[in-house]
C-alpha cells in the first residue's frame, strides 16, 4: 500500500487521490501530485497575506473587515477598527497576527479578517 501525503493545510492523514489531485476530506483542500512530490520547503520565511491578497509585514497598519467577538468576553472588535504596528507570528489555531488594539488590549488575529491600510 502506497503512503499518501498529509494535507499541507490541516496536516490530516486521511487524504485520498482523485485523479491527478490529492483531496483532504476534513478541510476540503485539493492539491496536485506535483506539489506533493515537491514537498513543503520551510527554508524561506512564511508569507502572510490579508483578506484581499496583500502581503503583510511586521509594523504594518491593518483594518478589521468584520465584527470579531472576543472569546471569553462580551466585547466586540468593530468593523473598521485600525490596528497599528502588527507583529507576524506562527500562532496556533491559524492566528498569525499579534497586536494591541486600543480599548481592547493585546490579542491575536487571523489575517483573513484584516485588510492592509
């Protein structure tokens, strides 16, 4: 039995082949066999992009594009809130931005919910 590659998006072991593509049933990610053969080369820095595809760097200012509930609290980060001087991290749960929001405090955000200002 041949060993199928793990999903590059969620690291699931339950992948299967569908023609020339590999498919992950857990996150529905599809990738080509060529990409699986090449593997993930983690030699370069991780590129973090915002919701529209702009590349983010440390120190950027971003704007929140969706009301975000704060876990463990009844407060909300409102749409349009500007967040200055972000730091990019390799966080857990998909959080890749570390920041301090005025009136809220320090927190982590996912890059899919921000847009570069």
